[in-house]
């Protein structure tokens, strides 16, 4: 039914030998297309093609690779609307939000256009008498990226522009829920001049992921998704001898100090909690009010939540779209029910929301819960939906202690007028990305993105300079050019420099 999404191998679409599954529109619950799922055979074929293509690609000059990246940037800009609409149809988010994620993804592509700077090695003359030393960074070979449903364009863009610009071949395994954007990107890379086989897409679920994590022809795996799968990918691919970066889930807290501009904080936190229906890894599902901030914040956040228009992503008046699946909707509703049963107060209750004309869509209205115990799962677990928990503490130290007690450490924010507390927060918080009066502190493409603790497994953060480090390895070269008739004494002892 509808359209067909196949693998992109060797510069062309191929159905492969695996099974298929329907692609659903979250706003209607209806099937819109069919996805071909990969298997070990599909991965074998993609790796074989990539291995041959990468040998050639690594020899293409930096000048030519850079020109291709510039062309790709232009093509992405020209096709933004097409990609954004495909994302809205399969993910559900608003077209404006999808356009925003494409723009943020392009930051990494823009960074990759200056890869010439990042790949400069070091050179030292005369490290010993008549001996020079230099370093260079070389690609790893064939690398794979496995990505989540919530950013079908941006998250893959954290990976492939840098992998390609540094001379690797890249195999993308996007989420099976919203696969179309990746095939459009593959077509555009081809149009930009990337040789066939250098960028490929293999679709599928666990079988495809496990084949990528264990295939001997793949040198490195980048993963972004939930914490249990991040741990699985990190363990499986590491055991198979690969370099791995695996970014996991999150439960980001925003602290609201009593001196903060409460209206401003509530507006920003509402955008973090309810934008994209809370399905962002840098969403803000927890607000921590300090001292007297509690009651005014509850009033202000309720006002923000109650004015949101919930509807389909292709309606320009929509503020908050549906969640990804019926199961995700049920989970949010269950977590709200359990919070209420445990004595939680629902300050805003979007459980009963029905969007007219979209009765089968996965809609749930904004929910704000307070008075929950810090051990309750609706607070401790990642909800990944439009449910904000407001926790109350007495002072700054208690806020820091609460945030640091979470097993996750992806992002956090503090809302305050005090430079003193903002500075202490940056210093004391055990989280990888921190915002000061900024609710979603996602670093720009030329910095790197990554959390701490259960939000990242592996040494490297994503994109920016750490991305270059991840997709390349260093070679150190020591050189001596003695004159043809020069006599150099050999010694059996370990060489020292003189
Ligand atoms: P997910 O973990 O279910 O899926 C991620 C990828 O893993 C997909 O490609 C999927 O096909 C694959 N996968 C799923 N189950 C698998 C299994 N059993 N074995 C092997 N592979 C499997 O995540 P999702 O639901 O697509 O995305 C939401 C999650 O991603 C949230 O937890 C969110 O916090 C996280 N996320 C984190 C970041 C970050 O930067 N840390 C960014 C975006 C999303």
C-alpha cells in the first residue's frame, strides 16, 4: 500500500531478501507505505560494495571532497521542503520543526566543508639530529550509523558528513518508523558527486543492527537511541573489535531558581517539554523549582501548556504534534495514571484530548504533574512524551543533588538571574550539556554533542572535533634522510634523541 522504501546499495534502490513492514502516519494511524527490512545478507552486500568504493574514495583529494560537500549543502537547502514533509508524514512532527532539524543537521555538513583544517597533521623538524616527525589522520574504512526515530534527518547528519569528508564509506541504518528521509539524502549525495557505494542505507530492525555490529568488514559503529539498545550495541560491537560511540536516553532537568524571570522560564521549559510532543533527547521532562519559585512556576507553566494547539504536523496552526505510535501514547497515559494513583497532582491533564477528524491519531495533550516522590517511575524513567514533572526542593544544593542523582546525564538547564549560581551549576552538575537560561542546550555543529553517565557509552561525543577523532585514526611518522655516503653508527640500545 502507498509507497515503497527500499535499501540504497551501490547507488540504487534494492528490495533485498528480507521481510517488509508497514510505515504508519502517526496523525491518522493509517498505513502510508511499506518498508523493506534488511537481514545479514543485505548487510553483507552493502559492506562488500562499501569496501571497494572506500578504497577509491580515500584517495580523492581533500579539495574534491570539499567541493562535493558544498554541492550537497546546496542540494539539501533546495530539497528541505521535500524532506521536511516526508518527516512530518512518518514522524508526525510539525513541518516547521522538521525544517528546523534539517537546518541543525546542516551545521555538521557545514563543519565538514572545512575538513581540510581538521585533517591538518603536526610536523616537528629535527626531533633528533637529522630526524623529523609528523602525524596524519586517516579514515577507518567502512563505518556504520544506527539512528533513532525522533530526528530522522539531524541525527544521521551528526555522523555521515564527517565520516564521508574524512574518507570513510558510511552505511546508515535509520529508524524503521520514519525511513524515507534517509533515502532522499542518499539520492542527493549521489547527485552531489559522492561515488556509488560510499553512502548507503540499509533498513531494518534488530537483525540488521546485530549484523552491522558484528560484521568483520565494519570498523566503527555510531549509535543514537535508547539506553538499553545503546548498551547492547556498545557491548556487541566492542566485543567484535569495533570502535563504538553509543548515545543513549535522557531525563533532562531544568532548575528554576527563585530569582529567575518565571514567565520566561515557563515559556522556555514549555517549549522543551512539549515541543515535538516531548520526543527529543534534549527535551525537558523535569522542572525543579527552588524555594519560592514553585507556586508561580506552576501557574505560569499551566498557562503555557493550556494555550498549546495540538494537531497534525502538516497543519501550520499546530504547536504540538502526535507521538510516534499508539503504544507510545498508551505509555504516556499509563505513566500519568500511575503518578495520579501515587498522590501526584495533575496541574494540567491532557489525557482526554481528542483531535477532531484525527480520532485514530496518536494524540495526547500536555500533562504537568507535581507532588511526586523522587522514587516514582514517572519521575525517574524517560517518558519520551508531553509529560512534565515538576519537583520542588528547598535550595540550590538540593537541586544539584537531585539532578546529579539521575542515572542519565544528557542535558540540563538552570534558569536564574544570578551569575554566581549559574557558574556553580556549570561546575557541579554531572551532565554533558548545560544551558544557562537556555532550555535545549544542543551544541552547534562545530562543537560536539554528548551526554555523561547512562546517556553515552564510548569515548567520543558526536560531531564537531570529536566526530573527526572518532572517524579517523592517527599515524605518527618518523623520518631520516641520511646523505648517501654518510656513516650513521647503529646501536643495540633503545634509541634516545640527541
Ligand atoms: P531505540 O533505541 O528504540 O532505536 C534506536 C535504533 O536502534 C533504531 O534504529 C532501531 O531500529 C534500533 N533498535 C531498536 N531495538 C533494537 C534491538 N532490540 N536491537 C538492536 N537494535 C534495535 O530508540 P528510538 O525509540 O528510535 O528513539 C528514542 C530514544 O533515543 C530515546 O531514548 C531518546 O532519548 C534517544 N535519543 C538519544 C539521543 C542522544 O543524543 N543521546 C538523541 C536522540 C534520541
